[in-house]
C-alpha cells in the first residue's frame, strides 16, 4: 500500500523535488510551484488513493473566456481534471488534478511515470494559460516616457 513515506522515497529516486510544509499533510511539488501563476502544487496520499492538485491563479477579467475554454482544455489534457474554483473573497483559481488509484497496489516505476507525466502536462497547461493571457501574473514595469 502506498504511504506518504513511500511516495517521498520514490519522488527522491525519480529526482522530483518536493517538501512537506507545516500547514497541511500534502507533499509540495517544488518544480511546479516555482512556475508563474501557480499558488500550490501538492500530492496527497490517502488510504486507498493519491491525488495531485495544482492551484493556478486566474485573472478575474479572463474568467469568462476560461470558462468557455474548459471543455477544450479538458480534452487536450485527458489525464488531468481541470475546473474553476471561485471562493467569495479570493481571486478565481483553476484547479488541475490527477487521481491515482492505489488500492490494488502501485510500483515505483509506475508511480514515477504517472508523476512525471502529470507534472509535464500541468507545466504545458500552465504555459498555454499564460500564452492565452488567463494567468494572474506580475506585469512587467513600463518605463515612463520622457516628456520634452
């Protein structure tokens, strides 16, 4: 049975950078969290399953376009489940998830392959979201033009 300790050993063996924070029982995936627009990316190992979730911060003005594009995004990234989460006082977030059935057992090479594929697809999706202008990113500072 997959446990958090086994998952962390397999992540180390697969050269997937991760850490545990004090605020949750998730295993944070550092490589994804370093990307622009990503708030958190975590692996949660439960009794009979595991789930990889990534929260992406969305520009409020892009929400309508993103909602219209969700069907296409879910079809283009079939291993991921992509949906919008809107909480009252926060900016909208896109939740990107992959669910792993582990009750029947999973081996190290399967786990590592699934994690690498999930991370690669999430990275590609985040790049696409950035290209489409959906991500909440810091705007580059424009230098004011001199007035003469």
